[in-house]
C-alpha cells in the first residue's frame, strides 16, 4: 500500500474528530471523538511500525470500522495494549475474561504448554514465528487449516457424544425405544444451536457462565463418584490396577492399550482452547499461563480420581460393554444405584457438562477461523473476519460454525462411518498442529536463536520438556489412524487417514493456486522491538 493511500485512510478517521460548537458538544460527541482519536493513534502506530519493517500493514488497520472498536473498559491492561501493538493488531474483541472464567474454560477443555504469544491465532502464529525461514509461510498456512478443520470437527464430535448419551438414557428408561440415526442427528443439531445461542445472545455473560461450568466440572464429578464408591462392589487392588482387558481383537496387549488410550487422549484435545481466547482475556500474557497450569493440574487430579474410581467399581466389564444403552458408564450407574431416577440425575450431570463444553468448543473454533481469516488464510476471509459492531464478537465466524455443525450432523443420516471419519479427524488435526508448533520451538532452540521475551517461561528445562512432548505426541499421531478393533472391514475401518490426507492436499493445492499470494503470515506483521 502506498504512503498516500495509507495517509488518506488515516484522514478518513480524522475527519469526524473535528470538535463541534460548545452547545452541541455532548458527552456522546466527546466519547465518539475519543474513540476516533484512539483509532487514528492505533492506525498510525501500525503504519509506522510496518513502514520501518518494510511489511504490508495488517488488514484491520485499514478495514476495521469505528463501530467495531470496543469500549476502553474492555481494552484490557497496559500490557494487553502493548501486546496488541507488538502483534500488529487492533483490539476489536471484548476483554471480559479474567483468571477464574478462563480457568473454567481451560478446565473443561484442558490446556497445557508454554505460552509465548497471547494471540487468538495460536499454533499457526507460533509456527510462523519459530519455524525455519524457508518453510515459515507454508507450515503456518497448513497448520492454520488443520486447526480450523480440527476445531470445527470437535464441535460436532462433542455434540454427538452428548446426543448419544441422551439416547442411551432414553433406552435405559424405555426398553421399547429403538434409537434412529435421525434422532441422533437432531440431538447433535440441538446441542450446536444451544452453544451458538449462548455464544451470541449471551456473549457478554459468557465469563459468568464459565464460573458455573467450573463449579459444575468439580462438584459434578464428586456427585457421581461418591455414590459409586459408597454403593458399588469393589475390585481388589490387583484386579483394579494390574489386570488388562484386550477387547479389541488385537494380537498384542500393547497395541490394544495404545489404541484404547486414544479415547482418553481425545478427552484431552483442548490443548489450545483458551489460547484462542487470548484477545478477550485481561492481562492475557500473565493470566493465560496461570489458567493453563491450574487447568492442567486440576484435570490431572480429577481425572485420576475418576479413573481410579471406575477401575475399582467396574466389576463386570463384559456386561458393561454389552449394555443396550451403548454407554458402559450409564449401565454402571444403574447397576450401582438400582434406580432409573438416580441414573438419570447422574447422567444429566454428564450431559450438561458436555453441552457446556460444546459452548467452549464453539467459542474456540470461531476465534480460530476468525484469526486465520484476519490473515487471509481462508476462502471468504473478508466475510469471516468481520466483527459484529456493538457485539464485539466474530459473529460471521460463529454462523460458519453453526452451518458446519449442521451439515456435518446431516452426514450421519447417510453414513455413520463418514461421520465418524470426520469426527476422528479432530484428533489427528489437533495433534499434528501440536507436533508442528512444538517442533518449530525445538528447531529455534537448536538453532540457538533467542526466544522472545515472555512473562512465563520453562527456563533451562524448556528444550527437554519440548522434546518430551514430541516423543509423547508422535506415537499417538500414528495410532490415531488405527481402527478401534480388529479384524477390519469397510464399516470398522478408520477413514481418518483419508480425511487428513484430503484436507492437507486440498489446503496445499489452494495455497499453490493463490492462497500463498493472499496469506500474510503473522511474523511479517508483528514487531517484537516495540
């Protein structure tokens, strides 16, 4: 963009700032002038920064409208303003999350690792900044696509589990009920619609909702495990802790263990959830690392308590697996309590928690595609990155999440195998984004390049922890393409590998066909010297 065009863009915002006569200079006029002056200052700061660096200005420096700016009270702390200037961004989302609400966010969708750049882009931003120069743009681009698809699939996956649990509970209470695929499809759509409604109509109160989610996440678990521990017959310590059941038909127990562990791993696929909310968190560079660590620690404790409880109380595993409900835990609840009402209450806690987790999934997924579209990484980026004036949320991105969720849910009407393949893509897509982003951090450390300054650091243990994370993730990335059981036929085949390869090839083709000319990676926009 030429200097003349840049200056004319700034002048457009300067024009309304001319003071009116004293008698008409109302408080509303003064607020309007102040906000326009703030806009001018931000635009000039970004223009001058990019002039110095020889980079193109970030998109929203020219395209953000005055009515998209948030009020000063939602601009965050001085550190937040500094981070946004460093990132080359303008604050258009409302920073109304503090420590406890974002802890609830990360606790439901667990999150763990070192946070270097508090931006909604997350992994694709870090890949852009830390990868070797020769592959920065492409790796960042592909990572952005995998994140966008992965998080959209996660919405449907979690909604599907919630809907299937409802069907299982109906089956338990009504033995004549015959679950139909269209029943499950409608329940999935209902869960997605509820989550979208909360993220739009109740956007300002979402932090309050996260308080409730956090309380339910903790109290709800104990409301379930206490009856189990008190009323259920118990396995011996040897049976509970040492016996391994191979129900997948695999030739070795080790293979069965690794494939079975993917179910547990899927519940941990929130590694980047609250990071994508970074531009809505007050004092994000300090609050997010604390929330991540507290969320990881909290879930580790609750997770082990839950697993140990189940290991000691599941005394008849074959009977639980053959339950007509389709969910062994529902059958366990009933076997222990001998009451449909008690089972329904315990199951309701699980269902409500799952739906509230979908709310967090929707918030994460919409911010991810909004951030990627902000850098022109997706088709129709100009539409996707638009922020609803006065609402200060990425409304268009939320509508895309709604449409995507409904369309994918409808796939279940034609083929549950196809739906399972799309949902399983979530695991491989998100794990691959973790592997690539952590790998880029390792690469930067091994190149002996200085890491950017941050308020949280792993210190001298950083490289060792990064390598340990890669060693942990890579085998699971391989096993996430395995079928859940053997022998394998077209119905039990895990078509995830086809979906993952197809998305990667499509994104690469789109990149070559013109995406690389439009996409502006974050490393060309930010300025760490500010």
